[in-house]
């Protein structure tokens, strides 16, 4: 480094230069194939992730460009755009997590709560057929619907 360059910034600049080299190698790998070929192989969630990562990377590079030129990136609304992309990434992650989450069996949950509230020495609270306390008493009963499995057509 030259003599007029501050010594305390030399490590920061070396790290920045190394990061740019890593970024260049990753971009070369991504740009080696046409984007449409990569994009067509992905499912909708993968396409959304690819778009979000691309938008975030471009905005981050623009942020770095403004910083290296000595300008305030906040004045160019780059920070707002980065925050908007981060928010979209969080929504994407929530959608993925929602798909992984298990479903609650409401009937089993009701039975669990009612059995937890039962006190010894008292009879269990269950409707008895024909005493008028069952659900739909006096109404015409619907036939239970057939359960549809995932792969039924």
C-alpha cells in the first residue's frame, strides 16, 4: 500500500477486496448459464428466492458503490429498498415455515382439554344418545362426508 493510505484501513480494504473476489467467482458461476435455464428448473418458491436474492445483491452492490464514492446511500433510498427486500424475504420464510408446521387435530384437542378438566368422583361429560343433549337433536342428520386423501382425483 502507498504511504499516504491510512494503516488502520488496510485490513478493511483487504477484506473488502477478498469479498469482491468471492462475489466475482460466484457471479461467474451464476452467469455461466442463461438465467432462463436456471429459472425454468425452479419451483415457484425457488423462483421467488432467486428473485429476492438477486434484488438484494444488486441493491447491496449499489450501496457499496455509493459508500466507496463517498456519498450517502440513505439519500438515494437504497436503505428503504434493502429493507423492502428483507421484508419480502421474511414473508417468504414465513410461508415456508407455515408449510412445514403440523396441523392441529381439533377433535383430539377438545378431548384432551375436556379430559384434563374432568375431576375424579364426577361423571364424565358426554352426550347420551336419545336424551336430547346430543348435537343436532331434532334436526335431520347429515351423512358424514368422505375424507379426501391427498392423491384422490
